[in-house]
């Protein structure tokens, strides 16, 4: 599946469409506060209507 737009919006939209209970998302950013959580992961965690599990890769 190919989607265009902001990644976190597309992920949240798909999760809502599929009536997901959980979104699992890997993070891999390497500097500053971004080392803890990237911008896509931040967006998903803030806007998802279901639980989100973030995994440091």
C-alpha cells in the first residue's frame, strides 16, 4: 500500500479505518530528544485513537 501525506496522519487514519486496537511502531532516531522518539512516532502517539506501543530499534 502506498499513501501520500504526513506519515503519522496516514498511520492513524488506517488504524481508525481498520478499527485497530493497537499500533506497534519502531523508532530509530539518533540525536537529542529525537533519540527517544522520532517525529512520526510522536505524531502517532499523540493522535492515534487506540493504544500505541513504541519500540526502540
